[in-house]
C-alpha cells in the first residue's frame, strides 16, 4: 500500500517532470523519481544488472547502455571535359569513387548505478560520455522502462 506522503511526493515529482521535454531531462528526473523504488520493481523494469556489489549495508547495481552513431564516407561521382594536345582533341569523362576513409563514428556510453538500502533505491548516479556530453540522453535508455512503470514517461519528448 502506498502511503499518503509517498503519493504526495510522487505527484510533486511528476508535476516537476511536466516541464521536461528531452530524454536527457527525463533521465535526470529519474535520479529523484526512482528513489524509493523496491529492488524487485527495479529488476523487473531494468532487468539484470551488468555488475553488482555489496558494501556494508548498501548494495550497488550497475547498468550499462551503449550506442554507436555515425555516417559512412560519401561516394563521389564526377564528370569531366577537357582538351589535350594542341587543343584539337576534345574529350569527356565520367568517374566514380568510394573513399578509403571518411565519415565519422560516435560512441556513447552511460553507466547508471543504483544504490540500494533495505532493498529500496536510495540513489541513482550516472557516469560515462553519454551522461556528460549528451546531457544524460544515453542514460534514459536504462531508466525508460522504470519511468513507464511508475507512470511518469511522457509521449511528447524530443528524441
């Protein structure tokens, strides 16, 4: 049974989430919204963690999300026209090329560590390039199902 104080806190947090419009914003809000989530619910919505550790009274569950975005090099097509010799010979040409290098690739990684005490989430922290550079966007994919589970996921986010 949910206590009235917990219900009020959840409603206040959800109201604060109303101003969020990006995945990164929602991941940041999850650091507060998921506090108090039972371990069984965390495992149900986030799955089995990649790493776990117990230290004293605290348990740490770490989840990892990675993505690789990029574009290949550009294929080139060229058309040429010119003369050679003393200018009495005219020619045209068509060329096709594929680069040996080019394009770009960008890897993003987020590690979300949930700190638990007495089988309840007491903290959520993010590290990784997907956390810092993308304003927690990559971290959203770890907490997405948990936010849906508590009813705070929005459909009008900017992906």
